[in-house]
C-alpha cells in the first residue's frame, strides 16, 4: 500500500516529549520542535493493526516474549544486514540507554576507562559519568563535508588503557555510516588492546543510497567475541515509546555476565505491546520502511537546497544514515549561547545545540527531519525570516 508521509498528525495531545513540553524545554509553546529523535509519521498499518487488536483484548497483565519475537530478529538480521545470528545470542532489554548503563556496571569497574568518539550521542558520556568511570575521547575529524575516524589517535587512546569502547554506527549526530574498512580497523585495534566493543546500532535500518550498514560483529570471529550489539526497532518503525530493545551477545561468558546482572536488577517483565509490535514490524514492515527511506532522502535534498540557496551561512552535513541533520552554523559567527537564543527565541525553532554532543560540536545544531516536508519548510522559513532581525538586534 501507499503511505502518506505528508499527513499532519497532532502529537500535542498524546504527551509526546517532542511536542508536549515545549514551555518546559524552550520557554515557549510557539516553538516548532525538531529536537527529539522520533518521527512525526504514523506507523506502518500492520503495526497499528496488531496494537489495536491487542488493546481490544482488554487485559494487560504480564507478558513474555514468544518464539516469533526472537525468530523475527534472526530473520531481519539475515535478510536486511546479511548477518547470521543465533537465537540464544539475543538478550531482551527495555531500551538502549538503560542497556548502556547495566553493561557498564556488569563488565567494568569504577575508574575503568571507556572511550567515545565525539561529537556523539550525549547519553554515552552521561552513562559513563553516572557510573563513575573515566571517559577517554577519540574526536572525529571533520573536513567541512564529512566526518572520519582519527585512527592514529584511537590507537594512542587505547594504549593508555581502555576497557571498553562505545561505537555509534550509524553515527548520531553526524549521520556517518562507517565503512567496512573503518570497522575492520576499529576491530583490529580493539583486539590488539583487548577492548570490548559496545556498538549502538539502533539506526541500522535508516541508511541511504550508496551506503550500507555493516554490523561490526559480523566482520570476523575475533571481533564478534568481544562485541555487544545494541539494537531496537524503535528508530526504524517509530515505536520508541514501546521501550522494546535487545542486545546481541555471541560470547557465552559476556552474555551470562549480562544476564546475571539483569537478574540482580530485577529485569524480568516486558512491554506487552512491544512484544507484539517488534515481530510484526520485522515481518511485515519492510514496505513501509522502503517508502520512508525515499521520503527521508527527499527531505535531505529539500533541506540542503533550501540552505544552499537561501541561508548559505548554514550548511547541512549530508547524512549517510539516520534521520538526523547536523547543521554547520559556524559561518553565522555566533557563540553557542547566541545560536541557541537565535533558533529558540527569534526563529522559534527547537533544535539541540551541538555542544551537547561534545566540545567539538560547538558551532553546530542538530535537527530531526523525520517529519512532513511542510513542517521542515515552515521551520527553515522561520530561520530565514529571523536571521536579519537577530543581526540587527546585536547592533
């Protein structure tokens, strides 16, 4: 069937974090939000249908994850990512961010060093700090158009003693999709220096033409044994509110350690709607996903062309994956606080400051473009119309 991604859905009425708390986050209900990494699109019809059917049952007691739940993950990885995994490798969880925290607690000690690659998803650093671990940084390199990994520095950081690395692939917020060569080099260095790889691959299915997502654990047997892959259908199918995620842990010892820690934490029940939505998404959602990817690529081109023609001081770092736009605003010659003030108070557009993702995110802003084109056009027009006004206010 043909899906309508131009359809406007009122999300202010459903306690949406993106839309429902604008005064709390931005100080005004008039702000147009692009800051939370979820979509303004209605889910695929098979997902909606199964959730409505389950809700009509009227009983919402404890639920378990069925054989179909695990089999659908195995099949999706094989068909979509050419990765043959075993059912017993899969460990169910309630969200990727909680998973990062209990992985840290399970496999590291207070004071151990964990490496991240900023600018990167800010819960990485938050999780490390909250668990009293040490952060080491391997800053990504930026040539003005795309990001790359500084492998010389990566090895230098590893040589100082690193227990674990948080890898983000596809990368949030830069939209980079790491190549096989990138992943092979990361994997070889992790093997050389005995570093565990925690690979956040939640955006794995949102990848554009000319690029392919490769699970790092699929590269080699040696890399696989030291990798925990964090996945969920939440970004792919816009079901993040069902908090249904999973880890793929091929190594028996790592998997048993994680499972024992989950028992200590009392993780034993799951979202019953997520139990039904995940297998339906993976078994019946591919048609919706293909149409979504085409629409998102059109949104990327729209943003890129609009900025190039009308606001050349702002440049889109063209994403290879994710539905996140990384805006290079350095030519606006504003401080980070001035950037936030301009977008929020003058343009009335809610973005995330790049500084949130690391010090090398200074001068950038993050925009989520998984929404109808009309919303994007309104947001960009607000920015355009407010730019001259803001400059005059500084005179």
